[in-house]
C-alpha cells in the first residue's frame, strides 16, 4: 500500500520544498496539496466538515506553484493536487500548467480533482453549483484532448474550442492519472466514466468495502480493468488501528492529513506516521 501526505500549504506552514524533501527521505510516495482560489467573506455555504471553516482554507498557496517548488527539491516523490477545483479553471490554461509540472518533474504529477462544495466560491468563477459536475466532466475531457492530440478540439455544452496547438505534452502517457474526489453512487459512476482513480474521505463515506466492490463491478461492466482504477483514501489521521483496518480493504493508497503548522511540528508528525506505517506492515 502506498502512503501519501496532504497539507493545506500556507504562508505559515512548512515550505512545500522542505516538506517534499522530508517526505521523500522518509519513504512517502506522494504529496497532495489542496486548492481554494479564495473564500468569499459573505459565504453562506456550511463547511462540510461541520463547525467553523478552518483558517487555512483562506490562506492556501497556489497548488501548482507549490508543487513546482516541491518538484525541484525531489526526484521520486509523486506530486499531486488534492483536489484541484477544475470548475474554477480555464481548461486550456490548466492543461498547460499540468503538462508543464509533469514535464519538469519527469512524469510525477497526479491530478486529484473535485467539483467544489462552496456555492459562493464557484459563483465568483461564473460556475453554477447545480451544473458543476457536468462542467467538471467536460473540462476533464477537454484536458485529455489537449494532452493527447496534436491538434485538439472539444465541443460540449460548457466547453467549446476548435483546433488548437498546445505544448508541452505530459511525460506520462496518455496523461497524468485523474483521481476523482467525492462520495456516493453517482461519484463512483463518474470515476468509471472518466477517472483513473477514486479519492474518497472515509469520514464521509458509507460502507467503504461495499463501495469499492461496486466500483470494481461497474468498471468491469464498462469494459475497464477494475484493478486499473486506484482507490486512495484521503485525509487519514495518524492512527495505528485505522491503518490496520484500511490495510484489509482493496485500497492502493492512504493519504495522511498534516495540519497547517510549521516545520518542526510537521517533521515530528512525519516521523510519527512513519512509525505507525512500519508497525502496521
């Protein structure tokens, strides 16, 4: 089982390059950095985690700049968005940013994506909440066209462009893996349709074993190799019993949550997680 890390990178947390190098030195497989372009001050949408919205949501660094810095400090660590809010990006510009990171990292980028939960945040980008999933699908399909075609075009309900040239192309072929965040039967269907992996939060999932079995079954019915779709559990606390429990499931990756704290506290937590993983092996 692969072990990844995620942290809301901010101006007051450990630097992304320092964290990435420390993670690689300790044998972690990947680093996921979340995204919020902004948080509306007049937000009415409740925080899905309950209670007050944590301060780091307002302070997130741009994930692509942060991951480029992490790429320069490492040679093996996978570099991931967790999750990129594709519904807040122009797909042509986003395709270039991702292809650039994949190129400069030597093919180490993982594209974790989400549709977004904050109604006001999405609306500030011109995205309607009720159609965000359809928009997400079209933009991902457009990204794949740009990455894999010399002269790419796409015509959908929300995304439309005629033939374009866009370089660089990603190092990974056909493109960096797309891990879709979300929960429930509809999300699983979306993963099968246009994802390379599923990235649920266990705290918001139901029966994980049953949901994973459903994912594998639907993939087979769609003519896809069920084992080619990775399951990555996101936002895992450093808990030995939970790690033992998840190791019994059909899961490829555990992504441990790091609080948005400074270098000393973060490095100490990395060592703690490493001990838990070694003990659970």
